[in-house]
């Protein structure tokens, strides 16, 4: 016998949660159980398209804001065609009665990455209230046949920044007869329950319909986590054309590459303050043949498909003796004439590269003090120079050495992660300037056909940013779509891809959650009171007394 339980995903995003639930499978006393996604709902059309592409299930673009929340968040009134979603409309859109509702509301307003002042603004308070509104919509839409389980996943800080919202949600759920885990630290690490290569601590509220489910909901088992290298090591190096833009390295400035190379694996920007910079020199180690000049009298090396004197794997320059130049010809190129000597013949040449003369003019400091105010930095404890109308520091506008700078990058900025350790949490703003999103890769490329700098660090590895594809894989996505094509996401914005990837629920973690849900649902089908060795995830306070939990 096989039972298929129906799941509704609110704020479905890229579809990681749905993938995990669809992969969940459990067997209990001869009954097999699985999940079927009946619908995913999100306000972002690109996220909905990703959901359809990755899960094969239906997704509907719906804005769950009420009119007031919309105005507060967007700073303007809703458009004329805006329709506020109601419980009746939600029920008509979903069409079927869900057994489980999985919600993962926007976490930006609760996240520690958002400053406290911004989090308290009316804009983000409106966003945060989607947690309450979404649960209320579900309860009222299906009040005649309530879901057996309702889940709310978010960042841990929701218990502090959103404490009052959680209390409101719990009151709603209790009113409708749900049992809720009342523990304050109701957290789990997605990496541990999903066996990922990424630490990802998350809050999970699970509400159990006591009229439909008498068994407790137990926590899933925990697994040994993988290292970053175990997961991204089998992937092709960044720049592989089969995956296109999603596997390209960020376009960083040379100085940023140097900084990454100097940061130790496992460290971040704070390591740069400890570096004895005087002992470092940047040395170029070109490949054999690169920028070499072949001898006219000898055989040529192998001709390759990578032309260019700075990029080739072989010799592509030659010392050609056939110029037939006469003595003295072409000697005026980039000619600098002495100030005290007569000028050479003035020609019609337009530039120094074809003969126009240049002069070594000594008059820059002809008048004492002239031009000395360029790029001037005034001392904090001294009087200022005369204030003029000049705005450009190159022309004399003054700058000041202000000692009051107290802002420093947050912990983890420009973090370089070790190849043999699990990754830190993949966030929506995944950039080396926003967190630990670089890796000490031991796989040094053996070619230079990449528009990036390859600097080998002292530890013998290449410290480089993670690509968007690698972040997706660390989150648990496959590098291939269900149809066999390389992974690609909706739209063409790498920043939006990273945001959706960082916000998603890792499929493996969702699968672990889904399987423990199935265990409870299947035991209920048999009329059993389920016992398990794992800790209980959802149990009302009054029932704790009965089984001796305190």
C-alpha cells in the first residue's frame, strides 16, 4: 500500500524545499509514504519559473501582502490591478486540500545581516508580518479540513527580532487546535540533518494538528557533514563553457586577488592586518613558451589554438631580421628631447608613437610652492588651509585624515574557506565583500585561457571566489536539470540567482524533515502511538509532564 500526501509550499522560492519533500520516502509496517507537491506560491516570477523548472510542479505568482503592507514595503500605493489575496482566493488557487503546508517567509528583516535600525523600519516590519499573514490565510482557507502539519522555516534570529510575531502565530495555531514546540531554541543545522557540506542553522516551527495526528513528531537523525572539496571537487574548474555564466568567476580587481591570496585558509579580512607586507613581492611565473620569442634560425614549437603573446602555450613571436631598416630610422618613436638642447625637425606626426617629439619640461616647480597642494591631506590637529571653490582633490581640494573611523567589515568578510572543511552558510548576498565566499582551491589551472588572475598562495592553493554554480551545489542542487541539461536559472542576473540560491531550503535538509513528517503520518494511518530514539520535535507542554520531560 502506498499513500501520497499533498504539500503546499508558500514562499516557495527556487524550489529546494519541494525537491526535498518530493525525494522523501518512508515505509512503516507495510505502508509506503511519499509527498506530492500540489502548488508552490511566490511573489517573484523568476522564482516561480525556477520552481517549475526544478520540481516539475505547478507554481503561481501571488503577492501575499495586504494593501497596507504593500504600501509600507514599496513606499507607494499598489497598482490598480493589485488584488489582495483572501482565504477564499487562496483555496481556489490551490484547488486541493494539503496535508502539509511548508512556509519559508522572507528572512531579510530577521537576519543579523540587516542593521537593527533598518530591521525596525516600517518597510521591514511590513515584510516580517508576512509570517503572521501567511499562517492566518492558511488556517482560514482550510478551516473546514485543516492540514495535519504546518511548518515555518526561518533564520534563528526570528526568535528575538520576531518574538512578538511568533507569539501571535502560536496563538492562532493553538486556537485552531495545533500543538507547537514551545522550546526557545527550536533550531537545527541543515548541514547535520541533510549531510551537507555547509553549516546552516535554522529555526523551524512545526505545528501538529492534534485532531488528526496523535503521534509526536520526532527530530530527524544527524549525519556527518561533508567538506567543501568533497562536493565541489568533482565539478569542472570555473570557466567551463558547458555551464556558461553560472560557473564564471567574479570580475575582481587585481588588488582583491592579492588580498585573497594573502588571507590564510579559514581566515578573513582581519588576517590582512597581521601581514608583514614588506617581505612580499608579486612574482609572475608564466607557462613555458608564454611571451617567448622564437629564434629565426631554429624550428618552431607546436602551433596551438590559443594565440596571444601573453596567453599562448607556445612561442608566437619571432625575431624577424627582414625589416630592412636603415640606421637611424624609427628612432624618433617616443623621443624625449632635452630641455637645454635644440629641437629636432618639427614634422606632421600626431603622437609620440609615430614621431611627435616630447620634452622634459623642468618648470613644474618653477615657482616655489606651486602645485604642492595637489592630493593634499590635512592633519586632524592642525588648522586648515584657505578654503577655495575647487572640488577636485587633484586640483587642490583638501582632504582630512579623520581619526573617527569606527566602522570595520563584519566578521567573515573576504573569508577564505578551507577545502577540507564544511562551508559557512550560503547567504543571499553571496559576495566576497559580504561574507566567506572564497575557497582555497588546490586545483591550480594549467592553462591561462581565463580572464582572471591565478595567484598561488603560500599554502600552494588558489584562493578564489566560489562561483554561483558551486554555491548552488553546496546548497544541495544538482548540476543538471531533470531534463539532463546543465543547471540554469530563470533570468540573466547573477546577483538574483545568488539571492534565490542563498534563500532556498537545501533539498537534503527538506528531505530529512519530510521523512520524519512521513513517519508520523504513516504511524497515524496504522493508529499507532509512535515511539522513536530521536528527540521529540513537537510536543505540547502539558504532555511533557506525562512522559517525564522537563
